[in-house]
C-alpha cells in the first residue's frame, strides 16, 4: 500500500494571512489527460505550537525549514477526495495524524489499489483539537468533500475543491493550463469549482446550504485567500448553483 512520496514541486513562501493561519501556494503537475500544471494551496493552522496542515502540498527543504519554525506538525486534514497526494509524506515525516473525507487515496483517476489510508474519516460531528473548528461534510457528492469552519475572526472557511478563488491564472500555471482552464470556467473570483461540480455532482441544495454558515474569510485550495466579506462575495455564485 506504500509508494514513493512524490517530489516537492515549485511553490512560494509561507505567509500569515490571519493570526495563526498561514498560507502557501504551490503547483500541481499533471501528466494526464495532458501534461499541464496549475496552482494549489496549503493552509497551516497554528494552535500554540501544534500545526495542522490542510490541503497538503509537499514543500522543498527550505519550505520545510520555514514550516518547522512555525511549530510541530501534528495533524493533516484532507478536505477534497481529489487531493491528498502529499498527505503520506507529512504523515511519515512528522508522525502526523491524518483526518480525511471518506474517499480512497487512489492515483490518477481512481485506478488501482489505494496508496494510503487515513487514520480517521471525518463527519460533521468529528471533533479535532482546534478551538472552534467544525467540519461541513457533503452528503450528496460522489467523491468526498468537506470544508472546515473556524469560529473566529467572523468565521473562516477552509475549502478543498468546492469554493475556489482563481481570479487570475497565477505564476504556477503552465500555458496549456492557462488557456484550457480559462475556457473551462476555472479562472473566476469567488467561484464554485466547475470541475468539482461536474465530477462530484453535489445536490445543489446542499451547496446552497453553505450560506447558512457565517464566514468572513475563505482560504481555498485553489486561488488566493478571500479576506473580508467572503460570504457576500460568494453568495451570487453559490446561489446560482
Ligand atoms: Fe483541486
């Protein structure tokens, strides 16, 4: 069930976007269906000196040194069934506990045997050792997807593929990805992931129920952080699903 950890890919610096919440943008290289590269983000939650990594992305040695300056990695959270490729790396390196949505860790588009197994599958009532943290877990999707809500700073939503904010194609996009993903509707601020909608096929009513949550900020796996007034920014797109 084990396989070699994928190498670190190009990424930027870790920056603190809200007190104790750090964010880093890196890249995802895909070989199929065509060679392409686009960006993805990891959020780091610091609870004292304990760190929780959400939507992991493997950092370079220099990036890991910066991460270690923030504290010690204790937990990994996988919010999106289409993500998680770097979770085993952090589990091995730090002995971190891995919490995941209910989706097997499978390479590519789900062929073959799982390459990893999470320590705990998250549900709406799962308690993680982060103050004010609660999961919103989709019940209607074909592949596991959740968001993590933090009851602080007016509400913070950390999202996987569901809520995105690619206002523009950033420096981690390859040229084919720039063209193709704009054409496919990915390059849009305050977006509900178009690929996710198509593949995960959530019940629209369940997506719209996100608006029952209070949130001022969104830290997405794709695009830049939405800091301030996030619910108002997302309301048109979420309502239109
Ligand atoms: Fe994604």
